[in-house]
């Protein structure tokens, strides 16, 4: 079939996003659960272990020495590893869901199985690669800028006639500039993963593609992203907050009851028992938030990606392999 894509208004972008969410809901939900169910289980277990060991990290004795480092460090390692695994799984799920939504926008239909197959035909590795490169860019620039800025601040502070206030003001300005530049890069490179999913490009080409597409549309892209994340975060919180608070109500009630009975001094063993109850609930809350985000965010990102490509006349793959003469053109607006 042949699909013609035109630049969209803000209203059309959101209308098309909601339409894609509805059309792909079941497949997206199945993909999200496939990828993140196991990492969420590991996160629940590791969070339980982490919070159980937190009371052991105390300052004790007259010498104020830290005790029981090992259990807490182990818990931190497990919790961090599970969180990293969840982040990678969510990235791969976003690739698969983006494939489904992108195909739907081209008036094609990709099944759950085909989406997984296409994800693991090489796109999964490119997705991880582009994510790694973005981290290197952001942290590398921040680290380099901090070193150079620190040297400049030291030079300014030691220069004749300068005061400590001047150095502080200069340091604050420098931090602001660094954060602003990093934020600029984040928006310019935002669509790299979408490029990997939809156009099967490598990590470097994906970053170049996103950089090119955002180009002169940086402010509009920023505004749409802020608007979307405010709306979606509010919608997700309406679901997750009651679930989280309700599931942890018993723990909170027990905690505050002990505070009232003991005057704020809870025995370490009892505190460990209370805190260990936070772990599974945090895992459930994180998992629910991740699933809801995967049902919503890729749809908006893919729709914006198509809009940006249309604005650059960058739709070389209008003709799909499934073209047929009896299928009328479809215009996505």
C-alpha cells in the first residue's frame, strides 16, 4: 500500500497518538509484559533485600564507626543491577512497540510475534548502542565541562581584585550553562531510538538522524515533549499513586504506630522488618509505571518522528513491500 504523510498540527499529533494507543493497546501491553515481567520480579526481590539491610548501615559506638557495610553494599549492588536490567528491558520493549506503531501508521499490521522477531534481528543491539553513546556524550561533556569550568573558577578566584562572591556567581552560571547544553543535546538526540526501530540504522546514524530531524524544530519539539510528559505523568500518577499508597498502607500504619508508642525510637530489628516491606511494593509500583509508560510514550514519539520526517520531506519509504493496486492511499494527518 502507499501512504502519504503530511506535517501535523499539535492537535492532530495528539489525536493520532491517542488513535495509535487504542489500535495497538493489546499488542503493546503483551510486548511490555514480555520484556519487563522478569526484571520487575528481580527488582522486587532485590529491593526487599536492599531495604532489609538499610538499618544495619548505622553510626555506632563512641568512635562513630560505620558498621555492617557488607549487607547494604550487597543489597545496593543487587538493586542497582535489577534497575539496570529493567532499563535495558524497557528500551527493547520500546523498540518492539515502536515497530508496531510505525507499521500501523503506514496502514500495515505487525503482529506481536513479528515485532519481537524484528526487534531481535539486530535492532536490539543498535538500540543498546545508541543508548550507550548518548550516555557517553552526556556524561563525557558534563565531566569535561566540569573540569574546564573548575579550572576557570579557580583562576578567576585567584585573580587580583576578585572576591569569593564572584567565584560563586561564576560557578553557578557555569553550572547553568552546562545543564542547558546537556538539555539541548537530550532534545536533539531524543529520536535516536525511534530511528533504530523504524529505519534499522546503526547507533551513530540514529544519532545523526535525530539531530537532523529536530534541527530547526528544537523549540517546538521541546514544547511538545514537555506538554506530553506533564499530561502523561499526571495520567500515570492517577493510577499508580492509589495502587502504591494502598499496597503500602499497612506498612505506613505500623511504622507511625511504633513512632507514637516509642517516642520516635524504633528498635533496629523492628525497623528492618518495616523497611523490608517497602521493597516488593516499590517493585510493583515501578513495574506498573513502566508498563503504562510503554503503552503511551512510544506512540507519541513515533507520531512526532513521522511528523518531523514529513516536515523535512524525509519519507523515502512511502512504498511498502505490501503495495497493491487496489489499495487506496492513506494520509496520516
